[in-house]
């Protein structure tokens, strides 16, 4: 389909995101009260992958008190557990998926930790519930996630980040780390993705992977920032002041 073409390769001299016109997402106010970002980490099928470093990075952030983190992994990551986690009343600022995903006739396929698979269409109601509880960002750190991203945004999530095609594990890990570091430092999502693309393009043996990293957004999506704690907000303001 035309949406699978590498539009990210266009030299527009500005950041580029894809727009999902059928989205039900609503715009959110840009001012978010200071608090720990709430992150749900989903670790799907790990066959042939080594994801411990990516998981440890987020767990370290939790131990330092920078984020609130919940983890679903292995046999605990079932379709029922996923829907329960997405429906909690406190909601999530971001949901991050690590593992395997693939294309499929019903909106792509997410490979869960318990060995089961769920397609994008079947997940739309769960994404819609999470969006009503405040979820605005979904990051698929997996292969061929464009169909899944479109379904998530269509269900009401403002932003979804994915790879368009199969991507080497080292490139996916590098992208995951750079995007999260930038968001945690106060960057907006599109700037974080743009900087990550440049990093991928400049890294030996990862040339071309920058064209696979894509952002899908609702037409009304406001710029995405993670909520920052008060101390972090103060330091950023000091750094930007004269």
C-alpha cells in the first residue's frame, strides 16, 4: 500500500510524521502537572532477542525515582493481562512494547510473552480504553509495526512510534534508548525521533535504518512531552533562561 512507502526519506527540511485520518483521538492540553511519568512496559516474544539491557534501563529509572514502571513479561504477558493493565483507572503516559511483531491481514500481529498472538483489530477496544484513561503514546520497538500503529491511533491514542519493516535488533535497541533519553530530558516526541534518525544514519552498519523509524499521529494530536517532576522542570527552565 502507499502508506508503506518510505516517506521518511523525503527531504522536507522539517520533521515528518504520518497522520491517521480515521483517528478518534482528542487533543490534550499541553500543560501537564508535575509528576512521575507512568510507563507500562510490555515484553513480548523474545525468541532470538536479548532485551535485558533495554528493560534494565527503565528499571534503573524506576529505582532512581524518575518514573513509575509496570512490567508484563513472559508467561504473565497474556491477552487478558494486557487488557487489564490498559484499563487501570490511573492510566499511562506511555506504553512501550519490546519483542516481535509482524504484518497480518487484520491490522498486524503482536506476539505476546506467553506465546499467543493478538492482531491489531482485536486490540482496538483495549487501546481505546487506555486512551480514555489518558494514554497518548505507544512505542512499538519491534519489526513491521505500521499496521499496529495505525490501529492504535485509530482507536484514540494520539501518537504511535514504530518501524516500517523488519529492523536489526541493535538498531532497534539504539533507537529505543535515544528516543527515551530525549523524552526523559524534556524533548518533544518529534524532535526526539528526528534526532534518533540522524543517529541511526551516522552509526556504522545501521545506515538505512533511519528510514524505517516512523511516527503515526492523530490529526488533532498535540505535541507530546512526558510529564516532568518539579525539580526537572526547574532545571530545564534554568538552562533555557538568561
